[in-house]
C-alpha cells in the first residue's frame, strides 16, 4: 500500500527531482557507502533525521547512544529511513564559562542541518537542560515535523538512607560544610551517590523541567519526560517515538501546527504545578519567540496563583524515579485539567488533543503528586519583579523556606516587604574572594548582589545568583540571605533569589550604578524592587566608569555578545527570529 504524504517529502528535491538525475546521482552515491540502497532514498519513503545529543562529553544525554537504536527500529517498522547526525554537545555542569553559550550555538547548527540536508522529519533527542530548548527552537525555525525523545532522568540517589538529588545535594552539602557538619570526603561521597545511573538530573532541575515542558507542549509522546533512563519503558518509548514520527511526516504535522499561545500558557501553568526551574523563564520565552509567539512579563501571572503539587526536590522531598511511578506528567496534567488550569484542546504530536492523550492517566502516589486543593504550596509560581534596578527579574516563590519567610517577609504591618543593605559583587570571582571579608560587615540584613553575570557580561549568563552567606552567618544558622543578580541560578537550587534581571549591568541596566551600602527595597506584594537612591545621584554615578567584565575568549563569545538579547526576552539571537518555516523553500542546489 502506498501512502501519499500531506505535503510532498522535501527529500525528493534531492533524490528524485524530475529531470535532475545528475543531481540525484551526486547526492545518492555517498549514502550508499554505509549500505543504504537507492530504493530506500528514492522510493518515496520519508527520511527521518535523528539529532543525536549524547556523547562522552554530554553524559546527561549519553543514554541516547542506546535509545536511538530502538528509535531506528521504530522508524524502519513504520516505513521511514533513519538518518542520525550529531547535535553540538551541551553539558551543563562542565562547560566553561557556561553552557548557556551552547544553547544558541546548537540552535544555529541544528537549523543548518535540518534546512540544508534531505530530512523530512526529525527526532529531537533531549536531556540536559538546554538540549530541549535549543532543539525545539530549531524545529520551529525550520518547521518540519519534529518530536522530542527525552533520555530520561537518572535513578533516585541515596546516601545513608536519605534521598540525595543531583545538584540540590551540592548546594545543601556546601552549606553543611561551611557549618562544619561534614568534611570534603563526605561532600564528594554525597555528590557521587546522587548520580547512580545514566540519565539527566533526577531533581526537578532544569533538565526535568524542560523535558516536562516539552511533554506539556505536546511535543513528545505522553509520559515521555519522566521515565528514568535505565528503565525498560525508555526503550519502548524510543520505539514508539520512532514509529510516530514517520506518521507525523506523512501527516505533515509540524511544530507550527502544535505550538500555540494556548500551549505556551499551559506550559507556564505546568511549570508552577511541578515546581520547575527558573531557567524555564528564558527558555520558554525563547521557544515561544522562535515559534512566532510573544510571551510578555504579564503572561507569567497565568502561573503565579497556581499551587505546587509535585513534591520533588528542590522545592519538595522526592526525586524523579518516584515521580514517574506516581504517574509523571500525564497525571499532573489530569489534575490541572480537572481543576480548570489547563487548556486541553490544544493539538499534540499524537495528532490528538492534550486532553485526549491523558484520558487513562491517574495519580498513583499521593505523597508525590498532592491533591490540587491540598498542595505542597499555594500561589507557587514565578513572581515577576520590576523597578529602578531592572525592567524584569523573576523569583521562584515555591522555594521560599518558612525560615526565610519568617526572617525577611513577615514583619508586622509589612508582610512581603524587605529592606536591606546591598553588598555588590562584580562576577563570581569577586564574590568568592570577598564574601568572608570582615570589612564588608555582612549581617542578616544584607542583600547579596551579583552583576556582570548576564548574557553579555559573563558572557552567556551564569548560574551564580544563589550566593551562599558568609561562613560566620551560616555558623549562626542563617542559611540564606536575600540575593539578586543579572545572572541565573541552577534549577536544582533551593534559593529564593531574584534573578535573570534584565537589562543586565553590562548593557547599562540599573545594577551597573548600584553601590555597596545602598538600601534596596523589595515589595513582593507590589512586585517591585528598587534601590533607594536619588535620581541626581543615579545620574552622577552613570558618568563613572562601567563595572568591569572579562574580554571574550573565543570567536563565538564575541559573536554571541554582539547578537544575543537579554534574559527577559529569552536571550535569543534576535536577528534569527525573522527566519521562520525555512523548509517551505527548498535550498538551492
Ligand atoms: Fe545535565 Fe543536570 S547537569 S541534566
Ligand atoms: Mg543548570
């Protein structure tokens, strides 16, 4: 039985363009050398790209060296031709000066591959934080049928009978070490035990968050995000994903038909329900903008009032393996749907609506997925702040601890309002050199500020805003001070920082004129954050030399600085936004 694709496969332009057998011969001959036959390439089957994100230097995604084998079998079984190629590696933890440089670089590379080669549809293999947004941004730019195959999180980590989650264990152990409770050996042991298998971070860090969002956007098969990497279901999911992308190629089911304003608002709400990473803010805005959808600072209100129901670290207790067994993202979506917090009518990669995808889903463990009306936290979304220091910054309210709330946000008659003395650091080296300097006289009423850590300043924007208090305060039991910065923080951090401040100091944002000793006033009710400094004084300070930032060290750092926008707008390559649906025009021969 021959099937007719809804749109002629673009690979025909390479291999079977009428009257151009000379061209086809040129294109065909080199694919022959790995045993592919002319019939496979010319017989009218869709060619399915597999963007391989795993490698030895991308260990969070290394499981995909295995998953793609099953994905290929699915593609072949459904009558497609698999063609695997590498994605520029992105490894969050190890990449200096920051993996944030790689999101836009991998995006550019993937656009060129998808656009310039005979690929009809693509499997996007995702895992580590930025692999998901960079792949989806590129899929939108090119706009060929695309589906996300997550690699899945690691198994739950245990240390002496206690759950230890990746990333979160680092921030918590660092405080324990500063307090003198554990030594270096114990620190290392806890960190290693938090990573017991292949897979990406097992906390609700940025990786789990972005894979969950991909599923919530309808860009992966239901249940894909949370299956642990080593589980047998992961291989089965890869096989089903391979089969499904072939059908999507025939249906011409492209990202532009799936991604909509409604689906992104769903994602903002899902983010609150799962207690997702603050890095989701720039990534979600970037994915939306490349899909031609504007998400404004006001749109985050859609998620602000909703409850946190997933009890996972860093906001809660458990890790991803148990969340998967509790029902994972489909179960959370059913809770949201039943409580009017989800638009279930949006189309997904299955060809069905989001609501149709989850009819059989259910919550199987109420310790992990709490009832909507008895959540872990009420009003747990991102709070968007603005003021004279920045136009937009966010705060993840779900990680505000009771202790922090009691100390800073519960003054009688002024709940949610805090004033503190700014201690300003120029980048993380400056912070590390001076945080324990007695001359700064840091006490419990200080706000730690870091600048030079945004997209242009760092460059790339670094996860440095969750600054730990000086040792003498930790030893007094003060585990966190209010912090503020133009960089990001790890999604695995439990710090209630004010971060992603845009515009950043390096492009003349308000943090550039802030001085140590200034008073900063934060009002969470009004969503404001201001330095109490007179206009004339601000004007005077603006004439002084700008805070120092390091020089670029590579060609890409220089180009990135020239072309990248601010975190509030997704930190995208702004000029790239004008390129959309490039697959509608075949590239010239
Ligand atoms: Fe790669 Fe966390 S470091 S997923
Ligand atoms: Mg990170």
